[in-house]
């Protein structure tokens, strides 16, 4: 004779099963999700999944400062672009190609500012409280004596991002170069 299945087991609803699962399997914390080192089974809430996807979906916005044969001059709104998405800025960098012998600024620090404005150029504001710089003779901002400080991480949708060159090399002004804005869409 076949074993009789208890009626309570047969009539379980999806929400009953989900509740039982949630009580047995702990949700991953933010720290666990970011570290990725916990080997125990964890469930992810929709919020954690969204956070994980954002962390994986990194993007870089690149703004060229000038051509490789063009000496830099101090100027506002050297180059820029419109974005049609909201963006969260995690880091910024400035770099010159070390293969071009006269591309790297020498004699003094090369400094830029990153600004965000409405599409028509109004309401412009810097996203940096400490400007982005490259030390004289160096190709990259990662070695700068003073690191850039991002004061505004969130850039709203439909904004214009532009770069000002606020300081150039006094011996060689520098050529080419580009600013990288690293982060993710929100």
C-alpha cells in the first residue's frame, strides 16, 4: 500500500514555500555581497542583486583634451559631451601617453577641473573639490602629489560634462591627454 502524504504538505502555497526558504537561508549582507568571500549558501534580495549588477556594470567616460600634436593652453570648456543617462562617479583620472616624448607636461603641475551643467551650459558646477592633476614629468594622475577629491558623485540624466584646463606645464605645456570618469549608470 502506498504511503499517505500528509494533507498539509500537498496544499502548500508558493508563499508558504518561499517563507520556509527565507527562514532557512540567510540573506547576504552588503559586506558579504561585495567581498564575495563567504562560502555558505546565501540568498540575494532584489536590492542586493541590483547592487551587484551595478558593481559589475562599470563604465568609463573618456574626454580627450587635445590632439597629440596640439600644445595645451589654459582654457575653459576645452572639450565635453552630453550624457543621456544618470551616472555615479566613483573615480577620475588624467593621463598622457608616455610614448610621445613631448606629450607629458614638464616644469609645473598640469591641472584640470571637471564640470557638469545643463545641456544649454547653464548652472555649471565642478564635481571636484580638489582638482585633478598630473605632476610635472609624470604621465598619470595616480602619482599626483595631491589626489583629486570628488565632491559630487551623482550626475543627473541629460547633463553636459566638460573639462577646463587650469594649469599647464611651464617648460613643455603637454599635448594630447584625456580625462577618465569611472563609475556606473544609475
